[in-house]
C-alpha cells in the first residue's frame, strides 16, 4: 500500500497513492484527521508521501511515530516541508513576527481551506525529530536558499527498542 498524508486536492495527490486529508473539500480517498493517528496496521505501508502537510498537524512528532509504525521495514517516507530558514522568511522575521507572517500568508484567498502552520521546521529540527523516531535519513535537500526541505527516509528492518519515545507514547495512549 502507498499513502499520501495531507494529499490536498485530487490533482495534488502523489501518483499511485491513497490520499488522506482532514478537509472534505479536497475529496480525499480517506477522510481522516492524522492528528488522531493513522488508520493502518503496523508494517502495512510500503511508501508514504507527505508534501507540505506535517506543519499543519498539531502533534508532528506523534504523526512521525505513526508513519514509522505503519511503514514496513525497508519502506520509504518522502517528506517535504516549508523551510523556516528560507532566507526571505528569515529577513521577514527581522521586521515581522514569523508566526504572524505565516498566519497572514495562510489566510490569503488562494490558500482557501488551508490550516495554520503549527510548527515551523528548520533543517536541524526535522532531522533531529526523524532520527529520534528511528528513521534512517537517505537524503536531505534544502538550505537557506530553498523554500522547501526534501527528505527521503527509510525504516530499517531492525525495530527501535521498547523504551523509545514512540513505543512508550503508544503504550501511554492505550492505557488511557
């Protein structure tokens, strides 16, 4: 199975993927709030795409853990994010609060039906998060001169230990 998290409109969905989105106006294959986890069995997905979606969830670390959970060993996660260290954004932040600027931008008419960016990812932040979850970073592209960060991640055949944050977080959640 191949999935696209936050697929957006049908013409934005990653080719060959089942699209998940919280917005019914986009007519996704599966209408689902990914802040609630992913509706798939462990190790059941061979490929996950997420293009400019992770910043829209309130608990991005939890979603990364969920992607890791459902991704089969050897599976690939293609993650694309807006780059909070993009030079023009950094310059805007000198005179205007970054959160206010993003909120204004996401409220423009051509961004209709989009939600706020809850997290602003720098290259360092997202790399620390995905490595902490257990992903192997196969490639990362993006710097202060690029609007986006592109990561290709894989899940090793070896599973993380039982005491990692994702496993303990799932256990805590299931214990109520």
